[in-house]
C-alpha cells in the first residue's frame, strides 16, 4: 500500500492504493509544518487519516508527502513524524512546488506554476526543480494569485480605474464598506485569504471588457516577472495548477500567447496526477 499526499493550509488530499485502478482519495484537515507543531499534525493523522485507511498504518510501504510550508528544516521534522507513525514505510517529504511539478510535467521538462491564494513557479527538468523565482508573498509579489487579483481589483475599483458599478456591486455582494475593507486588509489576520475571497466576484464579471483587460494584465505580470526569468522558457511548456489557474485559464492562455509562451496542461488539483506519477498501472 502506497500513501500519497498533497497538502495546503486548508485541506490535505490523500491517495492510498496499490495500483492506479486500486486506489482511493480522501481528505483531512490541512497540514502545514510551518504553522502547526508535531502534536497537532499527529492529531490530524490519527483522528483524520487513520480511520479512513483500509489497513493498519504498519502496512503502508511508502509515503510521499508534498506540502506547503515544507522548508528544508521542516522536512526533517515531518519525515521523523511520518517514520514513527508508518514504521515500515519509506518516507519522502517534499515541497508543494515539487508536487505540482511532478503532477503537471510527470517525467518531462517544463515550467510548473501554482496559482491559488498565493503563487509560485519553478523550472523542472523531469526529475527535480532546477530553478525557482521567489514568489515573495502577496505584498512584494505573488503576481497572478487570488490575493494579488483581489488586491489589484480593490485598488483599481476604489481609485476609479474600473467602472464604478463594479465597486458598488462588490460592496453590496460582500456586505462591506470602505472602512471594513481597510480593517480586513490592515488590521485583521489573513488579509491574503480575504483578498483572494473576492475572486468569485471578479470571475462573475470577467467578460466585461475592462475586467478582461485587468485580468490579462495581471497574468502578464505573473508571466513577465516569474516565467520569463527561466532559461529556455519559450521552448518548453508552461503548465498550471490551482484554483485561479483552473477558473481563469482563458485569460492566462491569452497572456501567454502575447508573450510567445507555450502553455501545457491545466489541472485543478495535483493529487490525481501525482497518483499517476507514483502508482503502477498494475501489480508487478
């Protein structure tokens, strides 16, 4: 039995099985070793994952965990925790970016991009990440992410760079005032999630010419400031995963075409393709 995980702050997608055709996907609470200590992660695994497994944890032969917050120092601690919980398993812990690259590109070279609440990208040689443009977060970077779209959209609406009806409609739909927005962005925690929560409203109006132009500009910013920095970027596919990439594929492809970039696959969640990367088609 092999166990594969793709984890973010909100949820973790788990796939367990022996082959592609004998596998199952379940979910638990998100695991992020940057924000959670070992006790909390242990609790999530024992109370959330173990009851959903079809076998004892001692029967798991391999664990492949890809997660947000898996920096080198956190990887060592998480590996030790998994090794204790799955005593007979070979354990590998990697960043969510490598998970995205393996899901999007499999064993082929390419550029892998994550566009969700945040953004990230890398140059991948078919086995490992060879270059990564630092995303820098939603204040200094994260171009093209949900937080970035929300930040830019609010600013453009309030500063009258977009039609006035858009701001009026947003304030009504989210039951916000301008002081509320400043409170949520500057004084309350998780401003990035608040800003990203506005993207369904942007999506609803994306065919409006001014909003369409706004979106292609934002995704051009992402491509110019991240993807164009990679050598050979015009010769290999640029592939995308994440909720923003999934729902705004048309605008991303338009921005890429203008920059003479070749887009590859778009996937909403990496776990299904990670299953293809790690599980055999049939029992050997």
